[in-house]
C-alpha cells in the first residue's frame, strides 16, 4: 500500500481507502462487512469512510461493530463520519433541528456518530454538502470547537465549491480557527472538473487534501453497463436517479466500451484502469473504494500495479478516448 | 408549524414556542405541565424556554421531569435557561456569589440548570438582564467558554440595551469569541420600542435573533382586564407590581377594548389577533407563549391562521387604534 | 477657562468652545467673525468647530482666513470639520459621489476642508450623521487611514445612535483600527435623552467624549421667544424647520418662562443658567457656543461663574420645572 | 441616469459607465474622445474605466487630457486603471520587472497611471487578470498600502476566479487588510457563467461589486455580424483572435439573428435589448460601454428605457432563444 499526506496535513492516509456507502446496512450483511474490512485493513488500507446518512446510521453501526470485534489498535486506522445531506434517507421526516450545518446539528450528529461507531473521536468529520441556511462562520466555529473538545481530529467538506471552501478558510483566518483539511468530491474518468480545475489553486494555497468518491462512476467504469442496464446494481437503488441519469448517457457508455478494449490491450481490466487513472492524479489524497464482495475488493487493490503502465503516451490516448478534458480558465 | 432561523444562525426555531414563566412550579401542577408540553411538542413547537429564576428553579425541575418522561429525542427540541435576575424569587436572600453575570455565577448557574433540567447541554443560555457590576468582557468570555466546553450551544441576552449587545459583540470581535446570538425582549402591541426601533440595525449588522416574551402583555391583550381587575391572574402575583402598573394604564385598557371589537369584526379573537400581530413581524424569531390550561394553549396555536388576515390595510387600522408607533430616529 | 480631556483621550479641550454653524459665511461678516474668534481665543477657548456643510463651505473659508491672519500657533488650538449631511445646503444638487460616508467622499471632503481651512490637518473630523448606504466598516477604515496619513488626529461622530457608535468600535476592535473618540450630540435643557441616557454606558466602556451643540436650544433658552417669534433669528432660517417645530412647542415656552424667573432669583440670566446647566454635566466634554455678536459671546463666557450656584437643591428645582428627566432603563 | 452602490461599498456608480478599451489612442482621435466623454458625463455617467494596457498607455493619456480640459470637479467622477495583462500591447517586449502583480509593478504601474491620467489618486485600481507568479498575499498587501497612502480608494480584480477572489479576502482577514471591492468580468448574453453562477455567493458573503465589460460581446450583439464579418470592426483588431473565435461561433450568430427579430417586435433594437438585459441583473453594479462614435454612445444610453419592457415573460422568451442558461451546482 502507498500512503500520502492528506493535503498539507501530516496525516498519512492510504491511497486506496474503503467506504461503506450504499453497502453496509443495505446491500451487504454483517459477515461480509467484516470480511471486507478485514481484507482492506490487512492490505494496508487505513481509512474507513462513513456518514450519518449512509443507510440511515446503520452503516456506522455495522462498521462500529466490526472495529470493536477486530480489536485493531485505534491508532492504526482513520475513521470518518459526515453530517447533513441525506440523513433522512430520502424520507423527509427529519425535524427542523435534525439537519443542516448549524451548531446544534453538527454537535449532535457528531455525538451520535461516535456512539454508533463506538469510538471516542472521529479522525475526519465532513460537512456533507454546503448548507445555504447556516452561515459558514457558524459551521467553522462548531467544527473547531469539536476539535478543541477532542471529539474530532480533522474536519473537511464534501461537494463544496471552491468559493465555499475558501470562505471557510477566510473565516478560519479571521477568528484564528482550524480550517477544513480535506474535501470529498466525486472523481473519476467521467466527472473531472472539480478535482482537476476548480480546486487546482486550493491544493497549493491552503493545502487541500481530497478523499475522492465513486472512482468507478457507480459501476459504469467497470464496463458492466456496456451491454445494457442490469438489475441489482447500485444505480438501480431508489433515490440515486440523479446519479444514474447524469452518468448513464449514451455518450459515456461509448467511451467506456472503447476504454474497455484499450484496457485489454494494456493487459489489464477496465476497473483497474479506471482506479489507476485516479491514483495517477497526485492531487488525489485517497481514492475511496466501495465493494460488496470480497473478490471485488481484493481485485481492485491491484490498481497500484497498473499505475506504472500509465505513461505519458498512454495517458494521452486515454484523454483522446475520454474527450472530456475540463477547460482551464484562460488566465 | 412554521420555523425560522434564530437570527442569522442556522438554528431552526418554531415561530411559536413555549415558556414556563409564572406557571410551572407555581400556577400549574405537574400533570398540567406535562399535558401542556405534550400539546406544544405535538403541534410542532420545538423551543421550551426556562430560567433559573422561574419559580426559584422549580420550573426547570418540572420541565426536566417532563422531558425525561416523554423521551423525545434530544435533537428534536431546543431548551433554554437564563442566569441572573430574580433568582432569589424576590426574597433577597442570595449570597453575594450567587448572582450576577460574573464567571462564577454564570458557570455555576449553568451547571445547576443542567442538573435541574436533566440535560447534558443547554441549547440556549441567556444573560437575564444586564449586570452593571460585571464587565461585559467577563461575561462574554464565560459564555464562550461554556460553548467551548459543550455545555451551551448558543448564548444570548434578555432585556439588554442595543449598546450593551453591541458591546458584547465588540468584546467578541476583540478576543475572537462567539458573541450573543439572540435577545429576549418583551414584545407585544403595547410594548414595541426595543424590537421595532432600538434593535433595528442589529438584525442586519450582527444578525440578532429574538425570542420575545409576553405577547399578550401579561394577559391584558386577552381582553380579560377590559372590565376590571380579576383575582387569580398573573398580574396579581406578588413581585410583578412593576409590570402591572406599566401595563394596566387606563389608556391601554381603552385601546384593548377597541381592538377586541375589531378582532370580532375580523372573525377572530383578541388573543389570536395579538399573537398574529407579533408573528407578522419578521424580526421576531419566535413568540414565547405561556399557558396554564390546555385549552388556552391549543387555542393560541391557531394564531397562524390569523396572520393572513393582517393585510396592509388591516395593519394600518390596528396602528391607528394602538396609536403607539415608536418614533424612529430622524437620521 | 476650564479644560477637560475629550472622553478618555488625552486631548485637553476647553469646556466652552466656539462653533460657526449658522453664523460664519451667513449671518456675520468677516470682521465680526474675526473679532468673535479673537474673543474666544483670548478667553481660553481652544476648540473651533466647523463642517463642510456650514454655509456650503463658506464657514470654513472664513474661519481659515481668521486663523491665518491671527497667526496663532497651530499647536494652541483645535479645529474640526465634518463630512456628510447638509453639504448641499438644502439644494439637493450634489452628485452621487459628493456625499455619504464612503471612502471617496470621506477622503475628498477632508482634503477640501483642509484647503478651505488652510491647515495641514484637522484635529477632529466628524461623521456628520450616520449613512445607512455605507457599511460602518468602510467609514471606520477611511477615518483610520486619514489618521495614518496625518490628515486627521481624532475622528468622531455626530448624531449617531449608541448602537452605531458601538458598531464603529466593534469594527475598530475587529481590525485593530482607531475607533471614534467623540460624538457631537445636541444637548440642552430641552433635549436630554442621548447625552443623559443613551450614551451613559459608552462614557465608561470606550471613554466617549462629547462636544455638544445647541446649548441654548437654538435660542429658545435665551428667553427671546418667550413673547412670540421674532424675525431675523436663527430658527427663522430656511431649512431649519425641523428644529423649529420640535423646540418651539408651547409646553417648552412655558418652562422657559418659569426658568427665566428662576434665573433672576438666582441672580443670573436665562442663557447663563442654561449654559451652566450643560457645563454641570461631567459627561459633556465641551459645550459649543455659537454667537453672532461680540457682546453675546463675552456674556456667555460668564457661564462658569454660574456653575457653583447649581447646588443639588437648585438642580432639583430646575428638574421640577423642566419636568423632562429622561427615563433610564429599569435594568 | 441610475446609480448603484459598488457591491456593499458606499461608492455610488452610474449603472452605465464608459470605458476606453480598444478606442482611445487607437480607433478614435482626441476630438472624438473628448466629445464621447462629454456626452457620457453630461448624461450622468460618472465612471471612466481605463488600464495601463489600453493602447499601451495612450488611452490613459488621452483620457487624462480630456479630464484636465473639461475641468470637472474631481469629486464628481470615478476613474480607474488596471495593472498587468496586455501591458506590452502584444509585443512581448516588457522587462521582467515591468509586469505581474508583485509589489514593484503594482506600485510602479499605479504611479505611471496617475501621471498619464494626471490625477492624484485612482478611485478604482484593478488587478487585470490573476498572476500565478506572485502570491496573492503580496498583491493584497500592495493594494492595501496604496490605499493607506491615498493613491487608490478601492481596489479590485478583473477576470479572477471565485477561488482567487476569496483567497484575497482570506489574506485580508488574516492580516487585517482591505480586501477587493469589485471584479471586472466579461458579461453579456453570450458569456454568463462567472457573473450568474461562479460569483453568486460572493455577492452575499463579502459584498462583491461588478463592473462588467463587453455588454455587446465585442459587437456581435449589435447584429452587425449577422450577415458576415465586416472590415474595420473591433474583432478584426490584431491580438483579439482569442475573443473572435469564441464569440463568432455559428451557433451564436443564429441566436443573435433570432434576438434581433425579437427586439424589433418589442419595439427596440438589438444593441439596446442586449444592454438592458445586462442592466436587469441586479448583481451587475455597472455596465461599461465602449463607443467610437458620438451617435453610438447617445443611442446606447437609451438602454434604461428598454429595461421596463423586460418582464418575466419577455425574459423567459429571451432565455429560450439564448438557450445558454448556466448550470447552477446541485447543492
């Protein structure tokens, strides 16, 4: 396993990490959850990603049980939670005080996550989407206080804009607080703009780290949708229509077919090519893998072996096939 | 129920809320306390207001018992306490260190309120009147520290002047502390100056929220004093002479009689008109209702239905009857 | 002459000072202006008050000429200007950039005042009324920068509210800038609220100084309106209707008649009693006198002799006659 | 003429303003320059925009001569310059120290602009494009110091990203400096993203003002390219190929043809419709007009008359024809 500092912070995170979104507490049972985490841990993965929203808290409970049962030293891994966004599991039955990035919910969601995960502190705690109904100042203060109290070690954001991340840092500078360390954006061959363009300066200025999600574009980059839309896949899950429609465009499927061929020529597979392509980007601190089966996870860990194949020439060919290089501002 | 941000904060508070001043631990027994809070909660009220002074702490004990018995999720409601002012219940038997807004009393009163209310933290904690014998700097630091410690989420003031609130914010800016989020002033058809004029700029500059008390002017705006001063009413309570004299002026009673007629014409009642009139003011975050009887509370919750009746034309007629529009400064 | 620190600042200002509002460049010719300033200076008055608005800049030109001609040492007197309010002389012909408390007008008005007054720096520079169309932050920064550049020594406000003054201090603390030193409010026997109540805390907290205007309530407290409204008086000047209507109420004239009698009994005159009454207030740093005639100014300088007559007993009698003691907040 | 605050600042800028880019010192002679500025000023335009790059400094010299000759009061208008970008007029013959946003060039370019414009200070001074070779910290300090010295009143940016603007504000908060007040982006019916999406939050958070350029998309929105590419037009100017290619797409010309028809139906012209459409956006502080002929400028000033025609219904029709509404982020 390779490790990398999370942005400019000194925290060493494994470049592949493991997330339980859409799987724990939903697609996979507790036994599989355990074996998946064991495979991950034993292969050097040290970051387990979670959120209050994943399976309505169930995902954290399952992960907490595994962590307890395994008895791994607390200082050998990194565990996260996220507050806000999707905490209602799409049911819309949350009380007005049970959501958002205001101090009450940020604090209470943290306490609840600690309980579900059965840990004393979160290594990473994310603001899961921006909240236009709370001043960023209030959120930064709340996160800082949780760090002061020892309940959180690093805080970050997920799917915030560059402007919002910089506003958080502006507030942090203004009040001498600890600003966000990392952002969790979607990043894969089909969704590139934020990581490659929008955040470009922030890696340098405040040293932003990134924990990227969906490296396989919800499975599209495995090639499994190449010949139609199979049942029982993640994109079939209710509530994910927004992802499905954006990603499953005809145009994208064509590209994936070409890339699948190209992967074969390179002597690897489509999923490994897609993962290696993410790892190749040095602005990505860690690529979060999801998995519902042991073999799938073990297989995907081989992505490191593919990275050396990605020479400049190969990357250019991929770029030509993708034909979606984001436009950089002229100045 | 409607909800609104508490000033610029992200905390969503129900526009009608429930206070136990003068009732819990005094006028009403524990069974009524329970049924009142149940009615409130089930109708969407999420803010329960209290103070160390109310019934000498008894009010908090009663509320704490109900909260415990009901077992509502802690993240579904907002509970407050207030430090200083009236903590002696008018008996004047407090030791010198048992009052004021110095660090010792602010901290100790908070701990005591937490115990009486049987909660781990107060959502809102108010400085109940200014304390000329403590530098505001000391009070702001004390409140900030309680927030840092997780014992309080938001702090505010009650019956402070605009100058004092701004001084608290000045100190907060100077030392990088969290300033006051909300003020609890009296506000009703007969007492308007602070909310409508004195605080006008502060809503904009620092985003002050308001949790207003006495929307019915201690009962005068129900019309029950229209024909003389009945026994067993709140204004008859010992220690409230200061309120009684100010409010029960002949002039005020005349206005209320006119308004009572007008309410009938509108197809509503005097109390509902008075409550709706408060709700109409967008600078009011929440209107705190008191109640000693279930029916009274259920009835008052209908105030939202009356708000749409308050057209510009109707408001002008009310203004003419009140004839007490506060003077705005010429510049 | 007595001198007093301007608030908590170390600047010693004469307790009676001289203002050219409504006189220089209007009511009085240049010769009179010169003799008036000479009388003032020779009697120990060290503060000459002015504003860009007074006589549309003419007042500053006249004062500048006198200062130049007299050749008094620059370090022996204090001279002020004020920016915004009334700069159009009621004509409403100012361009959008020629008014307000934005940086452009604050800076340009300062430069223009320096030219008209023929001095290198203003000792005091006032924001002449609040400007709701400019953030106070911008104004504080602008004033601070003028102090940095040596063009202004102390800056202050005129007819701002307590809230606005504290907001200026909040901004100053936030950015480590120099806040306002003094406020110029109206203060006399008939207009008391701001000086006696609204600013009460500010004298202590940030050490506000006050340079009060209109000690004789535009002449009403001389007694000259006791028997009707004479021609050629200040209140007859076009554009001052706002002052006239407020002050010339029947009620006020009755009080002045009583006080005139009482002054006689004390062995003094109505104007001297009114001035001495202002001087008696220790929160007043300096009382600005206006005058259009030499004798008038010389006479008014005798006010200091009347102050010792204002014993507690006498002050109580005056209070009874005035019957307008401002209400202090209950807490 | 209508006026508007430049963002949250108190500076009142005319909603239509006048820029000399591509005209003064190039397309138009000194006599025309004079008559154009006279028409602008007499119609209430109070902002004249310039840059060190425009015609290699010649544009500022011409403007400076006109300002001097006209003798308009300095406090009645706003004049700007910009540092960096294009200062070599495309010749690439600048010495290493003659470009960029480092302190040396920012300071020296300011002094040079003051000389060319023959004024003592610039009202607005822009960073003309970001400079990746200078820390934003150095630029913010340099701009702040120029304000401290009185050489600049407000500073801003041109064609910076949201991230860069926020970084400037972060630095300003960190060191207690004055941050950028305004940004000068391109904005017209064909180029919308920055103004409508990227800066959306910044208008609220730090109160960004905008002085937008190219409201007619370099002439395309006049309709004059509808039937082919004529000679002697701005887009034919050497060095502007980057603009030409982006804007003159076939797709754009089709839209303009449709809009030209629609303008006629509305009873106005294509250029006036395009200008009014910009004015309609309340996040635009001022729309900078260019002009090389008197009649053209006089005609364009009529845009205000067209704004009222832009009802919600009309705006929807225009949106349908433009078919380029920028995508807002999903969160």
